């Protein structure tokens, strides 16, 4: 830790302790972070990783993780610039500062740890990681989480230099990546009490949130705390830059998913309009005074998904939800039902995207106090927040739940589960372990050596020290997160014997 406690200086510290080399480099430290991210192999991989669903054979081009991340970065930078212009500079400074380029860097990096096949891959890896080894899992109580894997990758990913691991990003950028600045909730067993805590209507939303999403495995929590040491925000609260990236992520995928699925012909607009209309009265006014009176009718907007929002989010309001439903209905009716021609459809979708993003950026708020209990100081509130949740519901209920999509995703679950078990068996084979893929073997051996030397604390990230790895079997998850969707399929086929292959000039890998 450098001797100066000045927060502006601490923001630019890197885990390795390295300082800017001399020469005519006029970039800010945050801009250097951006450049490091886009020049990394981890960034390039995202072009081959699913965002929400994998494109079908005859499917229009959908956003992948890379194009999504580019747009999150752009929206995050624009949101930060807007907030800095609209709010008092002294307030921004008291809350830790807001650098638009740091927000951009966080947007670029935020999905680096996401596995093949998008959210399907993430949930599957978490399940098999937590499953004990006797039942075919990895026996890792902390499981797998894409955001925690991102933090792991940027701090101990592939070597760019002999002097440090990962991307060696500044503390400000590392803190901005941490949307969920905590480890997994301590109660990590799958006992009955735990299941009730996750499902109870009157349970603690904080517990559910910290169970499902977190930004660091235990082995890296010390570094996460160091990276946030300059911030005035208490433990568990996002920095302003993290909040900016978080809201940009919400805006980008809610809006662009709608655009993708409309242009791909996957959205049944008349059905969505019908279901939305059940939530509000003509003229856009609420049908009822309280959300409980809407009823659980099986309608995605007034049923299970809406009840889930009410249970999980303290800022949920039945009246604002209904008003938001009316506004989304109006938008879909105006942009997506006028002219069925292809050219007009694309123009309408682009116009809707532009208008929605512009409107939502203008609705981002900054407050001296948290916007809601245990919440951030910057974000969407009111009707704008509820609009985003409704657009997410459209993706979840009318796309992900489709039978043809479900069929595809079941196959992807099989591939991920099978690949983890095949690699675990290979790692467990002492006789054949040396023939593992080089990256997997290196990470596994590093973790094993650290475990054997547990009496010597290794928390350094520069010089001769290695970043802490945690349990050796986590190396399997690290390796899978270096693969694209297609590479994952091919590797599974080879290891399972489904695809018989010959050695080429560059070998089997």
C-alpha cells in the first residue's frame, strides 16, 4: 500500500505496485486500462460467447458478449458524463468521484469471466461446482459466478508480463467492475433452511441478492477490499463508477435484447401487448391501487415474474410498475406494429433503441443518501427502473421459455456438465495429468503448490509472488472460461469420443 492516503492517488494504484513507465504516453491511467482490456485475449474471446441465446441456424445476427460489452461501455461513459454535468461537483467528489473513462473500462471488462453459452453456462457451472465429488461435482462450496470470475480473470488471468498477472488494472477500475462487492453468503449449504430463505416471500432480499450474485471468491476478497480502500463507500456498497456500469449494463441488455429478438422474428408482439394491457387501465392508469390486487393470473407481467420483483427488490412499487407497463405497451405499439416490411422493421427497431436509451440515461439519479436501503447512490428509480424490469421480463418469459430455445439450452447444459466431469477425471489421473492442456495444467499445479504451502500467506500480485488460486479443482472452471461456445462444443466432442479426430500439424488442441 503506498504511503499516501489521498483517495485520488489511491485510485490509480495497480495491484502489482507498478508505476507508469517514462516516455510520451499522454493517456490517463483509466484510458490505459481500456487499452489493456481490448488488447487482451480474454476480450477477443467474447466475440464467440453467447449473450442471451445462441443464434439458431437461420437466425439473424444477435448481440454476443463482445458487442454487448462495447455498448455497455459506451452507455456507461455517456451516463457518467451526463451525471457530471447535471449534479454538483462537490457532491460527486464527496461520494468518491466519477470518471467517465473508468466507467467505460468497467463496461468493457465486466463480462470477461462469463463462460460459454451465456447464463445457461453460468448456472450449470455453479450447480456442478457446488455438487460434491461423490455425486460427480467439484466440491467447491463457493460454486461459480460470472462476476467473481471476471474479477479473477483481470487479476490473475493469462500473463501479459513476467512482472505481474492478469491485466493489472487500477484500483478504481477494479472497484468499478465490482457490481456486487462481497463474497457468496456464508450460509452455502443446500439444507432446508437455506432453500426457505431463498424462496420465502417475507424473507431477506439482501440474503437472496448476496447468495445469487457476488464479485469475489474468498481467495481474492483481500484484493477486492484493497481495490476499494480509497472509496468512502461502506462495505457492500458500489462505488459511483460501479453503479454507473451496473445501470449501463441493465439499460444495454434490456434494450438491445428487445431489438435483437424483434428483428429475429422471435417476439410475438400482439401476445405481449395483450399481456401488458392486463396490467393497466385504458389511458395508462393503474387498474388497481395496490400490486397485490393485480393477481397471479399466469400472465408474465402480473404473475410469477412480477411477484418475484416485489419479493427481491425493496424499491418495487405496484403503481409505478403498472405505469411502466403502460409506457412499454405504448412503445411497442408505436414502433413494432406499424409496417411489416423488413426495411421499415429495422428502422423502427433502431429508432426505438435510440429513444429508449436516451430516455433512460436522462433518468439516472445521483443522491447524497442511498437511493434505497442498502442500495447505491446512483441508478434508475421510479418508473424508469420498472420499465427496465418489464423489458427483462419480455426476454425471460417470451424468449428463454420458448420450447425450441429450451431444447437448445438443454443440450448446452449437457455439454458443460459433461466437459467438467471429463476434465475432472483427467486431472485426477496422476499418470496422465501431464498431458492436460497447458493452461489447465499450469493453473492446477499452481493451486496445488499454494495449498501445500498454506502456512505462507501469498497475497501479492507483483514480482515473484503468485495470486492466490483457491482450491485446485477451480482451475477446471478457469480453463472452461477461456473457451468460446464453439471451442467448448469441439472439446467436449473430442474428450467424449463423439468426434473422432486426427492430429494435424498443430496437434489435437
